[in-house]
């Protein structure tokens, strides 16, 4: 179900009406039914049902057994068993082709070839989200952070809560258990705040992201015919498209959940005002980063292998260097996994994984040098100009990495980058013939200015609060302007592809 | 407190709907004869012409007003599907009380609804009503349009919201109370007249149903109606359709005039058509003068020429005469212009 479709709107209205009309003790059950409907809407077959059921049963029973045999020797095996079963089906659904591509050169050495289309199952919607959510659930039970949910239906609701299935955020059982199952009264303030959030999300997707997509798709589909400036512009536009698409989806999801009285964790915090890549990733897909830190990075740092490497390198290079080596190894593994989580393709592993890791390592290594140089040259790092330079540098580096994210293959990405530095041919004369007219460009630029102003205000506090604090005339005028901007300038209806939801595929 | 919040929410929605409908109207930027029909004040039309392009290209409403003083509305659109007839009569009845309805049968062969534009040109002009919804449902169900796209026809805003770019650039000033005068309708394309063939070809189920339900509606509402068959070049099959339709209409004691077989009306096929399906401005002038006279005499229609309330008709006539002079260099006041060949 597409988040900007009338079907989703209708689905939400019906769900909300039933949710607030049924006795409060049944509210969680309404959510479960609508989540199951959402999960299998136009995607029901034995396969998808089996995969969903397998994840659920693995998580449900391993959590129960972990709790029953807590502090026993074999408790760990219930944890490992649950994780292996969930990860196994995730790998089967999303990474078989990546594995086959990786091993096919070895196979070739023996004169054999691999059929890459050997296994292409239909994955249930949100598989990448609910799999990690359920892994965190059993780990949290193992760590004693929460009790296992004995009611299988309530456990199923935690796994399938419909707002998070398309684009996250990643939720954790200790934070959600009360919110999901407790009784919620209809609250007018929640309704207003939820609707404002939904409207803002729709603005980001329909007015900005879909508009950017037209330009980006035109360039990427035919990049050989364009001057480097166009490719450079397309790379920047794609980053903005990705952000407005993804964060807009999150806004809609958070808004719907807010109306029901269920607060979800924030996934973005004005990432383009970050001065370093490290800072950017603290504000971009926040819940994925936090998940991987808690369930991969820290356990990895404490693992025997890393500890052993630490001891060996300490002897050879000293404490400081050894600390860096173990840190970078763990980071490399974590960032490779972040890349792989996005999709089972090397473009994602490089674009949103390894390149980000390289940036962070360089930032870490070069920071003292840069600081010294700045001091010597007398550059004041606290000025607006310097901060702006840092933000732009971070944004451009991130956009460069996103070329891999958008490309069809690694070779394709390298070719696009090569063309980015070719400045033959006309400069920007074709700008208005790539699907966006001059008027559309003006709308895009104004919308981007609005976006950045709102993002900037969000650094200081909630923009929803600012709107709700205004008098009724200004408040309503702002809302009408936003709603009609979406209705008039939004890219929807016949001729527009509603399926351009980048994060939905993960 | 709760009541205040509820009141505010209702006011917010009402203001939203008002702005929405205003914007919807502004964004529908390509008007046609049907939109001109809705611009007329309630109960101000003496005649309403329902049909396809043969209606708005053949009957010059402002000329009829200038010469006989009666007002004519055109509920006409391009390649109008025959299934729309009953619904359009209903629509006319909601806004006007004409002394006579003219139903043009030039589009009897348009029943397949494959042309998306043809559907849009009718329903998008109609204000939201149960009748519009029923017509939309009917036309969609009998078309090849995919079900998933139906929503775009019920909510035309989905289709037209992106026309904001063209506001101010696309002015349609070639309609004169629905009548079309432009570079196309001043073209002269000589045609070969086919003698009328009286053989009958069976109307199919859709055509028959459309015709029968229209007749039933006419009878139920006791409407004064004339069916007309416009002058153009017909193929044998369409002539056959019209022959059978004529039988059905006459069997129901309703009037039908076939201008192709009228003894006292003739057009010059070497000069008066702009393509095989339509007469040009010279042909339209001949036809309008002939048919307006018939209507005026038969139905004793009111003469509004001295009524200030109808001054917009005189203004539109003058605009038409000016455009005609600009486009053809000829003057409508010249008595030989479009003279009826006898």
C-alpha cells in the first residue's frame, strides 16, 4: 500500500474510526487486524505467509524459552537459534543473489556457471524491518531488559505494527510494550499534531521528492549525453530526493501513529545541517544506526576476536593505535552491514556502507591535522561561513556516495562518476527540457527553501509547536497554504508514478 | 471546550471545501460548449441542443439570437458517446426550462467509449451531482479504461491539478455561446456528397439501449424534442444506423428531421464543409438560418433582443462578427454570406 495513495488514506481513516470506537481494551487487537491486512494487502501467498510466520514463531518461542531457562547454560542457544532462523530467512529472501554473484567467479575457476535467477522469491513487505525488530526483541529478553510477551497475538502486533512496515523506524520492545497495548483515548491535540505531520510528509514526497525524481531519472537514464554539471546536479538532487522521500514517509507514519496516541522514535533530525559525516549519520536513519550500534557494534567490540586483535596489535603498535584498529575493524563490519541492509547489491554496500566508513575514518584521522592547519592559518571555526562550508562539504561527500546508491551496478556508478568530470558540450541549456519546466523548477526551488527553513527551525525545537502556538488566523493560513500547495503542485494522479518509494523496497 | 474544538474543525473543513471548489474551477482551463452552457443564468435558454461536435460546429447560437432573438444552449462535446444523452437531458432540466430540446444524432456511432478525452469533455464540465456520478459510472463501465483509473474520473482534480502552469496562457476565446469559430471551422475542404441510402443496419445493444432510455426519459418528463440528423458525409453503415433510429423515434411519435434529405435545404459540398464530418462557418450560417427559422416558427420562441438581461448575447454576436471578419475578411452582415441555396 503506497503511503500517498487514496487507498492508504482510506485504510487509515477506517482503522482510526474502528480504533476509537471499539472498547479500549480491544484497541490493540484492532491494530493487529489492520496490521495483518496491511502486511498481506495485494501480497498474500503461501510463501509470504510462511516467511512471516517463521519469523514470528522463531522470535516468539525463543523469547519464551530464553525467559524460562534464564541463567541456564543452554539459554544462549535459544538466542542463537532464534537469530539464525530469522536471519536465515532474511538472507534467503534478500541476499541469495548477492552471495551467488560473489561466489560465481570462484565457480568459474572450476569451469562451471551459476544461474543467478535460481531463487527469486516474493519477500513480504517490511521484511528488513520486522526481522531486525524481532532480533532486537529476543536479544532484549536475553539481556533482561524486558519480559517475553506471552500473548502470541500481542507479540504478533509488535512485529507487524503497520505504520513501521514500509519505512521504519526501528522500534524496540521495551519502549513500545506499554504504548502498543495500553488504552488510548481520542485526543484532539494528537489529531492536530498527527495531521500536521502527515501534511508535511505529503509535501516532502509529492511536491519535492517526486519532482526531483523526474529530473534525476532523466539524467541517470541517459547520463552519457550530458555534461558533467548535469550529473553533478543530478547527484545532489538524488540525495535531496532520497531524503524527502524517506523522511516524508516517516512523517506520514509518525503522524498516523501519533493520532492513535502511539509515539514512535524519531528517525531524522535535520541531517543536512551536520558538519561531519559522523554527525550526519547520527541524524539520518537514526533508529537503524542505533540498532546496529546496540546489537552489532558494541557486542562486536566486546567479542573475543576483536579483543584478541586488540591484544596483539597493542603489543606491536601500542595502545592508541591498537584502539583505533579494533574500532575501525568493528566499524567496517557495521558499515558493511548497514550497506547490505539497504539491499543485497554491491552498489548499496559501497554507497551507504563502505564509502561512509572511509569518510568517517578519514574524518577521524584528519581532524587533528585540520585543526592544526586552521589554527596556523588563523581560521575561526566558529564563524557562520566556516560552519556553512562544513555542512556543504558533508552534503557533497554524502551525495557523491549516493551515486552508488542510485546506480544500477558498481560499473555503472564508476562510469557516471567519470562523466561527472567531463565538461564537454553545452552548459545547462537543456535544463528545462528534462521533464521539469521553468515553472516547475521555480516551485522546486521555493519548496526546497521552505524545507531547509523548517529543517533549521527543527534544530531548535518542534515546528508543530510553533504552528500550534500561533493565533487561529495565521495557523489556519499556514495549514491551508501547505495543503493547497500539495493539492496543486503535488506530483500525483494520472501520469505520475506512485511507486517511486525508495525505502519501501528494503 | 469539546464543542469549541468541534466547531473549529467544522469551520476549517468548510473553508477548505470552498477554496477547493474555487481552485478546481480555475484549474479546469480548457472550456468547451458545455462549460458555456453552465455560464447561462437559470431558465434563460429557449432551446437546448444536445449532441456531438455537429451541434457546436453547425448551429451558430449567436446568429440565431441576432436574427430571431431566441437563446440556445449547447450541451455538446467532441465525439460525445451516445450513452450520455439521457443524462445530459437530465442535466439540462436541472438548470433550464427550454421550450424545445434538439437532439443531434450525428454521433450515433460513438458508443465504444475508447476515447478518454470524449468522456472527460463531458463529465469534467459538469458540477458534482448524482447525475454526473451516474453518467461517469455508465461511461466507465462501458469503456476499456482500467478499474484502477476510475478514481481519476470521479475526482477530476487528480487530473487537472497540474494545469496551474498554463493558467493565463490558454485562453479559449473561440467559443461564442458554445458555437465554435476558429482557424479550423473557416477551412474549405470540398467533399463528395453520398446520396442517402435508405437501407437499415441494426443498432447494437448499447446504441438501442441509449436511444430507448432517452425516449423513455423524454416521454416520462413530457419534453418537447426534435431529433436531428446533421449534414455531413456519411458512410453506408452510419446511414443504416440512422435509418433504424429514425424508425424507432417515429414509432414513438417523436419528431426527427434529416437535413440530408430535406428538399428545401441544401449546402454546397464543394465549399461548405471543413472536413467530411463538419460544415464550416459558411455551411453553419446556411444551416443556422434555415433551422433557426424553423424553430422560431414552429415553437413560437421568445424574442429577447430588446431585453437588457440578454445583452450578453448581443455582445457575443458582435465579438463573433469581428472574429469572422478577422479570420475570413468577410462580413456576416453581407446578405450573401452563407446564403441558403434554394
